[in-house]
C-alpha cells in the first residue's frame, strides 16, 4: 500500500498522510476534539471510600494466546471472536485458557474475581444457524464454562467488596460480514438494537462497535448507528467491544453536545455517497467544504463549554468509557495489541 493510496481493505486504516491530504478539515477538528477530551480528564471516577474495580478488556484473540501476560484486575471481559473456526472444540480451548486466569477460590490473591465472555461472528457454534456440520452431528456435546459467565442477550450482576455491584449485559449481534458460517449476523442498516439493553446496566459488552467510535471512522465507520442510539439511551459506564481490529483503543464519552456534534461531524465527513469518495476528487478539496467547517466550529465550541463545565463548575455529571479491546493487530493475524484496563 502506497502512502497516498486508499486502504486495500475496509478493515485496514488509511495512512496518516492520506487522511491529512483528503481530509484536512476532518483531521484538524478530530485532533481538537480528542485534545479537549484528554484535557477534560477521566469522565468517571470510582465512588469515594470504596475499593476501585479494575476491568481488563480483551477481544478478538482468534484461537491464540498473547505472548505477554494479561494485566491483573478484578474483572476480565472477552468481547467475542474467541476463535477462527468457531467449532465447539476450539471455543473450549479458549475457555480453558481463560479459566486459568480466574481466582482458584474466592479469597485467593491471584486471578480475576469474575470473567465474562460473549460470542463474536467467528464463534459459529453459539448460533445454530452458523454451527458447523461436525457440531450439529453431536448435539449432546457441551461447553464446560467452570465459573465463567457467558452472556448472550442476557445480563448478570457481579458482586465486589464494599458492597459494590455492577450489572453487565452482553449481546453478540453484528451487521453482515460474510457467509453463513458467521454467527449472529443481520443485514446492515436493520435495527437490531432499539430497546434491547436494560436501562440500568453499568457495563455493556457487544462484539460490534457503535458507529463512529473506535470503528475505523476514516473508512466510513464499520460500527452500527442503531447500536450507537441504544448506547446513548442507556449510557453505560463502560462499553466494551472489538471486531474492528484497527479500531483498538479507549475513548472517554461524556454524553453531551460535544460528543453528539462530533458524531454528526464524522458522519458528514466520512459517510459519503460514492461519487464524492476520495477516488473521485482532488486532494485538499475538503478545504472548500464550508458546511463541514461550520459543523467543526460548532463541535469545538461545545467541547470548550464541556471543558469549562468540568473545570469551573466541577462537572458533577459523569460519563464513561468505550473500549475496543481487539488483541489482533489490524489485518494481520498477530496478537500485537495490548488489553485495555479501565478503573470503575
Ligand atoms: C479449529 O481450530 C482449532 C483451534 O485452532 C483446531 O484445533 C481445529 O483443528 C480446527 N478445526 C477445523 C475443523 O478446522
């Protein structure tokens, strides 16, 4: 891939230079938005006088075990794509690895207190429509989860010291990515999300990213817009997902005008009809997109109001975190990304 040519796969990020030349205005306002998010500090602080809870997020390990040890914590989340071929046997191999990281007994110093897993599109066994012929032939075979929680359109309340409880909900559905061997697919554009997540969840786990968040926005955003709307409705303290390997990372979310306008801005910049895509225009033409500039300034003004709110008025409102924990690096098959840790 040349530095100035578009990415060769929708899952591969364009080069920095490509983005800068074809999206100079978008790059500028994206930089300003993330700068203001980092100046604002942590969007959520654990309750005072209680022991903070460390949550370690991973996903997309695809039947491999990372070379580096997984960081220590209280909760371990695997947000799907445990395997490549999705057979019961390969899923069990990943479960067996995860089990080795659980506390052997409740008072033990080592290991995670709780481990939570959801399925990804590669984990075919979990969806009867995508199950392999081999697994269909032996329907009596079952997975051995031990004390790991598996969530599929279901929730669990986890207990911690100091009487803390976190409610976690998990959902695997994903806009279509491939053939029938992929699990839990629905046609892109269909609303598979509205009013599906309980109002009171603290942690939401999905395999698919919400639109415009850690979902490779530069390529038009592989996330789902209905999912984003549902996340806005519920406002979880932590939303953990994966699927889009190149979107790996963490983001602060404040559920305010700054965030809403930035999502609108990215939709305007990257969600384009085919005739206005990079391949059909000259470099730097974005500089003449006056409506995009105006929306960018609106977004920056909202971000500054948010900063002032946080610093001058103490900002009592709390936001949360979005985490794409994909361990697989971009379009390679190597586990080169690190797990992300969030403190709740
Ligand atoms: C599926 O993957 C597992 C783990 O990588 C491997 O042991 C198994 O042979 C694979 N099965 C098939 C049918 O490819």
